C-alpha cells in the first residue's frame, strides 16, 4: 500500500468513532481531544486529571499544532469524553490503522498480554466479580502494538481473546510456534 493511501490514526478516529457529546457548545473537536489524550498517554499521563494537566502545561504547543480556538479543556471534559466513548469503535479504528503501520515479518516474535482496565471492577469482594480488560499483541522487534481487543471477564476469558488475535495472525499466513 502506498503511503498516500494510508490513513492517519487521527483521520481514522475522526471517521470511525462517534463523538458522544452534544454538538451544541462544543469548543474542542473530537480529533483535537483525542490528539491531546493520545500524546498525553504516550508521555505517560493517564486519566482525566493527568491529561488535562499535561495539556495545560503544553497549551501553546497544542494550540499551535491543533489550531485550538479555546484553551485545553478541564479534566472533567476529558474524563466525561473517555467514559462515554464507544471502546469498540476506538479499538477498531486503532486496529485498522496499525495494520498499515505495524508490519509483521517472517520470524517476528509477538507477545500477547492482558491488562484489566482501572475503575471497571464490580462486585470486587465476591464470586460475581466482573471487570473489563484489554489484550494486545505486541511486536518484539518494532516495540509496537499490532492489535488489541477488549473483553469482559464475565462473558469470555483472556485466552479466548488471545486465540482470536492469534487466528488473525494465522490468516495473514504467519506460522506460530508455542
């Protein structure tokens, strides 16, 4: 695929992820918000407060690069947006983007890893405990995540998700050794 045909992550997020906010009174677009969140996360700042603090600290850079007409939003706006976004749309957009940029070669080592998502635990003290988690396939050579998938432990297990992701790799003609 030619570079001109590849779509940027922000463009994919803009076209594949619905903005859950009311259109009235929006001061910062979804691509601008997601850009601030992504850059903050890449720099190790997670959660609404940390993202907003990072955004405020780098206000001039974000204003210039993203052409913001208003200041970086507060932590409440970031937290509200991330809590209301459709995770599956976000994951699908990421996976579509990563297939163009994260290439796997013959002999590439790939690791599967699962992480539970903070603040998603319910019934934490009894046998009906549930939580959401994410499993990623991580490319050892490039240091990049190839694909991710979310799951809820009450409906499926981490091993089911690893099988799904491994089958995606098999469909690409890669041979897997265990």
